[in-house]
């Protein structure tokens, strides 16, 4: 990102962009199309909807929290008929309920957030994909903003029609770009819609540039593209399954440390993500706790919705290592101790290391 910016017509830039696009197809394990565009994850949500659904179409949203609900808002503003299956925060919608809903009515799309960042809940996208597959008129849209490149995802195997994420999450780049992948079914759906009202978000406007970056549609964010190209190379160098396993092993170790420290996790054990954890404050601890952590150099996010002030969220995705985890848990211990909630220091770190050791022995790279 610190390089001197060049024109988007620069030959070396075009070569990097093309390599990035190829590598991104490998990350999502798809033969479909990929788009890399300046904007954040929310714009990717709009792009997914704008290119596949029209006014009055029926869509089903499976929501496990704040970002699932955002899908509903985006769809309703476009005049879609939206049905919502939502679960209490910390749990998932049952597969039977999804199955029933799809059998009841014809939906043009089903949208689900792979990991809802508000709750740390992971959806069963593979199982949902298998159900949606039985309804060929229903496209399967997955918000991978808090999951892609950290949680197992394979577009072609899981029958995902649209997947998207933002550069700032598990890719480990600054915010500014989103990546969206589209299956051939999604591209056909776009075609069937004819002219859509959206200009910047239209697949058909961007597609020539995504096949040949010298073809101008709108100016790419040159330095961000370089950064994403490097991050994507690192992801493939680590290897997808090793990267997924690392996230899983690390998340288990964090969860074990948190519980040893007497903290409760919002997400039920069966649906905890490997990328983010929403931690409930014990009695007598409030959001002041985040300021204590901040003094330790640790930035955690606030609870969202009715968990505002009642929980905090730890992001643990991307290019992190064991040192980051030890620093995290040690800081939590010091902050709990200074808030009068922990007398014996070291228990959390020891539980973290024990869990890492136990799980690592089953995985060759660890
Ligand atoms: N979906 C999910 C799951 C997210 O976590 C976020 C952002 N945290 C978004 C969508 C929206 O992304 P952005 O903030 O980049 O617009």
C-alpha cells in the first residue's frame, strides 16, 4: 500500500490484478466470476441483491443477528417481499424450519450470514446449501464478511451462488475493498433481469474489467488491490485447509481460556465461529472493562443491540499467531484482576496453552 500509485493501465498493475482475480477464485473454490470493487461489505450486500432480485420478488432471510437483519433492510428498501427466519441471539435457525419454509413458497433467493459478527454465531451453510439445492429457482446468497478465508467455504461444493466479503476481515487488509463471487446461475439470473437501475453495482458493467483489467469501467483502488493481492498470496501460501484448521484450533483455545476465567460466551457451543467471540459480562462488570483493556493495548468491540453494555466482542481472525493469543488472554486476566474479578492470575493462559497443545497434536502444522 505504501508504493507510489500508478495508472490503472500500468502493465505490472494489470498483471497483479489478474493474478489476484485468479487467486480469489481459488480462495472461494469456484469456477464462477469474481469482482473486486472499492466499497465496504455493505455495498457487497447491495450488489448481491441488486443483481439477482427485483421489486416484488420473494426472498427468504435466515438471520442470526444484526447483519442478517441488515439483509432484510436492504431487501425491503428495494420493494422485495421478504420473509425472515430468525433465531434468538446465540443460537441458529433449525434446518427443519428452513426446509419447511422453502417447501411452502417459491423464493427467488435465500440469504444467510455465514458468521454473524454481532453474536459470533456460525450458520450451517453446507447443510443449508444442500437444502436450497433442491429448489433450483432459489439462489443461495452467503454473506462471508466475517468468515471467508477463515471458516471452511467452498462455493462449488456448497452450491453457493453469491459469496462476498470485505478486505478488512479474515483477509487481514485495511478496509476499502469488497470481493464478491458469483456462480453461473447468479450470472444467468442477472442476465434475465435486463436493465437494472443500479449502475455502479451492475455485474454487467464490471465483468469486462474483471476479465481484462485494462478495460475501464470505474477506477480501481490501485494500492488496495496491491495489498489484497499480497494478502491473498499469503492465504494460498498458508493453504486453505491449514488456515481453516488454525482458526478453529485458536478459537477453541480462546473459548477454553474465557470459560476458565469464568466468562460466558453468547454463542452456544454447537454454533461458535472461529473468527469472533461475543463474551457476556459477569455481574458487576460493565463496558468500562473495555477501557481497561484499551489501556492494555487491546481493542475489543462493544456488544450490539440489546447486548450493548452487556457484552464485548473479540475478533480473532486473519494472520494472528500464538503470541497474539497469549497477549490477549494475559491482558484479559490483568483487566479482570484490576476490576476485582480474578484473584489467581495465569489460569486463563494455562488453559489456552493446554487447549492449543491438545488440538495441535492432531494437526501436522501445529
Ligand atoms: N456482514 C457482516 C457479517 C459483517 O460483519 C459486516 C461488518 N462488520 C458487514 C456485513 C458490513 O460490512 P462493512 O462494515 O464493511 O460495510
